[in-house]
């Protein structure tokens, strides 16, 4: 496959909002596929005088693809937040962005150590919290929205007194209880990692464990098994006072210290006991693929990993729009944790790289598994130009690609009553650069053969994460 047009349209703003009951459809949807695919990600990179410097700072936009009776409907809405309103009103934002300078004076930055001004630009993920659909980013500020109309309902505060300055945008749902597990960081002279559980139907974070840390690491996600919680401390670390003194955007205060290695902090899931630290070779990852306890009782932690943190630099908008030749995805790495020796050994699971990994979560999350799906990069400089399915047991892979098509995160939807792990479909929002449009791609998850494609009348900026909500039968 040779790219002839390029992915750059996916990094331009989309101000238009649309509601359409039926999109043009090629192919045929499976008769059992009925529900809504909700997506979250940047919608606007410029508002008035405000300009994002990094892809991760784009202002949030929600999308909904409705699949019913063989048709695909669509609507999108910008998430109405304080951050968006500030940008519209004054051309600047006050809360801390990921990599966009807020130009706060020193006194305000020092006050922020105790009274942080956290962004509500919840542009990363979608979860359900106490019966509400909410958008999340890496601050503990969930923003609720109507899952049908996509109208913003506002910040949905937690009902506890825990103060966090950073939290994961990827809480993990317990498939049996419906409880959510998450982690956050309190920045101070001696910071703390906090692991917590939110009981189903509640908004109260119940602290499971605390771990003091002098130089906290940047961690976007974490791992949960049937009996353990695992924090993967990559050697990208922060001295919290620097964040207040330098005036640099959040991520630019972190330093790469590879001699630290990657430190896996293991906790008992129920008692909160810190069971030990396993150190492996240095790496960086945004996303965990999965983790589980194997038959010998060893912990296996799978990551979409990079050898260092340079991927963050490559995702600033200016170099990303300009183009570069490095691959745009990580590799599937498995770390085997030996808690007796405090060691973590690594092996690569497949030759094909991937990012934005998804598995059959309801069946396999926290358990041994076989298949992972993700975006991939085949032509260097073409960003995410393919979808990849990796068999982590055999080390083999399948791919889907098409000239001038740039797919997003593939969401796996199992076929009702299926017995095989990969019996279902993948849903991915794709940019069709040659026609300046986006659409919804439906692939057979077993073969990666295209089953259907619905096309929008305009492009959507590249997004991050979402979920499929099946209709209640």
C-alpha cells in the first residue's frame, strides 16, 4: 500500500455538528449488530486565539454511530466545558493542558500545588459512572453527557474527599461486580500513588492502597488481573516542584531516566498490600493490552510499548502535520514478573506493531487470552495506515489496509452466543483522505474482511477511545 494523499486532514478542526438518521452504506451489517458506538477525541485544535500545541490537547468532541435495522445513523457534539468556553471567550485556557502552555504567572503556579486548576477538557475516554455516561481525561474531573443526544450535562463530582492531581483515563471494570478500579497521583514533596475502587452505582472512590514516591512516573493506564493491581512505572519521571517553578506545560516537566528501568509495582487487589517491585528494561507505553496470572502463578503484563518516550514529541501538532518517517505505533511486549527475584523479563509477542489496543474485554480482561486488535503503521510516515490483529500465542498477525485510509481504535463487539474469542466484529472510524470524508468501518474480527462501511459527508479529526453499547434485548 502506498499513501498518495496523506493523513493530515485528521489533524484539522471540525466545527460542524451533524445529526443524520441514515448514512450511505456499502455492504451489509450483521443482523445481530444493534446498538451505539460512542467515540471521544479532539474536535477543535484552534478556537479564537487559542492554539493547541499537541494532539492530546484538542478540545473534546463526542460522536455516536447508531446501528439499527441494517442502517447507520450519526450525530456529533462538542463537549461544552469550562475549557472550551474560556478559549471561545478569551482565546486562552486556565487549566493545565497536557503540552499546551497556559501562561500562568509564578504566584498562581505555586498556589496550584495546593489548589490545582485542573482541566475539564475530557477528550480521552468514555466510561459509565453511577448510571451516567462520562468523558474522562487524565484529571479527576469526569464530565457527564446524555448518551442519546450527546448534550453535555456538566462535571459529575466524586462523593469522597480524596484529592488527586492526576488520574487514569482508563479505569478498569470488574466483569462480575461492575466495580471500577483506577489509580491517581497526589503531587507533593513526597507524592503518593493511590489505587482505588468505585463500587457499582457509586461515585465514591474507596482507597485500596497508597504508595509514597519521590519522583512519580507518567502512567496513562495500568493493569488489573483477577487478584492483582499493577502499576507500570516507566522511567519518565517528575519532580513535582519543577511543575510549579518552570511554567512549562505538564508533560514537559518529566525527565527520561532510563537507568531506573521499568518498575512494576504489584498490589493485592482486595487487601491493598504492596506485594513487591519487579524491575525490567526501560520502556514507555500509553496503553496496557492485558495482564493475567498464568498457570504457574506468574504475572504476565502485556504493553503496546516503545523503547523510549520519543513518541510524545512526535505527537506535537507541528511535527505531526509536517510528517516524519518513524513508525507511529509501539510493539506488543510481554513482561513476566518474578516477584521473588524482583525481576521482569521481556519478550516481543509479534513482529507487527500496534497502538490503541483492544481485546474481547468482557471475556478476557485480566485473564489469559489470544487475540489483540489495534491500529498499525506499515508505511513509515503514514501515521496509522492499517488495522492489525495479533495472535499473542502464535506470534502471527492479520492486517487490513487500503490506500489513503487511516483507521482509528478498533472496538471489538462479540457476536451474541459466540464461543470463540474472536467471533464478532471490529468497529473503527476511518479517515478516507482521498475524498476528505470519514466513515465507520465494520470488519469481521476473525478474518479482518470488510463487511460494511458507512460514509459521512465530512471528515472527523483523529480520536482516541470509545465503547459500544448494545441494545438491550
